[in-house]
């Protein structure tokens, strides 16, 4: 039988004090479910943010959760990042009148193209 209070490890106490960023979503019958606020960000805003990431960063982001994996898996995410970093076309610009059609791709997906050009530029 222990005679002193149980010690919690420093790691556990730091973990319990860390703020959790969640929002409450109502689901059927008034129950609550905690969902990360990141999932509330519109897809367009998430594309804007990820267009500034390098290929290794995008690949690392995809490994964090299934929601971000689906976002990074979308070829439009890679196209926007490629255009932002190599053509200077920001994610807020429409692609209707841009010279995107003049780009010559060496690969069959924007993901592969962005990774290839990023590695060549290093």
C-alpha cells in the first residue's frame, strides 16, 4: 500500500495542461462531438494555406490525419502549390485567363510535376 501521493510524470501533467482546440458540433439527438477547428476551415482556405508548402511539407501534412490526406491527395492542391511557387500565380487568382495552358508538364500529375521540379531546383 503506497504511503505517499501518486506522482504523475511531467509529461502527463504537461499533456493535461495543453489547451485543446476543438469546437462543439451538434449531432442527432442533441449529443455533442468534438471536432478539430481545422476541419471547419473551408476547402478554398485550406488550399490557399497549403499552396505555400513545399512537396516534403505537403507529404508530411498528408500523414497527420485522413481529412488532410484527402486534401493533399487532390491534384488541385498540388497544382495550386506548383503555380504559386513556380509561376508566381497566387492561390487567390482564377485560372481561367492565366497562361497555365502554356506550361509544359513532364509528368502526368501535378503532384509528380511539383515534386520533380522542386527536386531539380535544389
